[in-house]
C-alpha cells in the first residue's frame, strides 16, 4: 500500500510529539500521566467490564493515558483530559467502543465573525441557556490526545514541529490559564494553527457534523 506524504508527515509529527512529552523534562513527562486514583478506578472498571464481556481484551495504557478495548483507544484517563470520571463512565465508554456505537454524536454549529470563530452545540449559542460552547483550545487538546497533529499552517514538518513546541510550551506555562481560554484568532495569529482544520478534524474525531451559522452583528 502506498503511503502518502501527508501520512508520513503525520507519523513523524506524532513521533516527535511523543519524544517531546515522554522523554523531555519531568514536567513534560507528566502531560499524559494517569493519577493513582484514576488508575485504581480504571482497574476496577476493567474487572467489572470483563465480567460482562470476558472475550474482550481491555488494557490500561498508563504512558499515553488511555483505557483500550481490543487495542483501540476507548477512554481517555490522562490528567491532561481535565475531565473527572467515575467507574460507571469508564464502563459506559468501553461498552460504546466495543459495541460499535459512536462515542459522541452531534452537530458543531460554527459562526465565523470579524472577531474570531465561535463553535457550539446550538445554532443560537447566545440565547440558548443550554448551549455549550467549544473552545479551539479544547479541540486542540482533544486532537493531540488522540494522536492527531495535522492542525498547523506551516508548509513543512520543521515548521509544524516548531509550532507544536511553542504551542504546548505556552499552554504548560499556563498563559491566560491554558489554551482552553484563548480566543480562536490567537491560534492563527501566534501559533500557526489552522482553525478550520482543527474544527474539521475534531468533528471527524467526535463523529460530529458541521453546520455554518451566519454571523449577525
């Protein structure tokens, strides 16, 4: 099977990312770290899941921060996910992964305006009290956690590598509270991130569709 230049680029970026955050300083090693408490819950979830599905192979990847089902990433248990999780949540996600049901279904409503891009699960994010907004930073973290690094504007692998180093370094420094809090235009203006590519890749990762919402002044 022929491997395209785009696939090679993604593989090299992935390897570079692992080297940076798993073989760098002590602080960077902890990026995917699984806490002792979460690891204990993951082990308990694994045992309970095995009682119902003994034929399924479940693994705990402490290095990358994932519970895997038949070798497939199913539950993000790393500290970097920022999402507290209970045993029942882990079991539900493992079942969803094994049974083939999409882990997340929904629509991303995207509004592009003069001051940046707004993404939410509602077409009327400003007036819908139940609407949930998604920051570009949340999407970038989800993508990198899933091994997707094809998010940069740079024309070469070297440019992408430099952009990734800079982006994650500033995030770990806690600039403005971390990238989850950065405005969308910051990613393109300062970190060479292609926001449109981030949205498209995130939608694919989460099994979402995308709908454009016209900007209203």
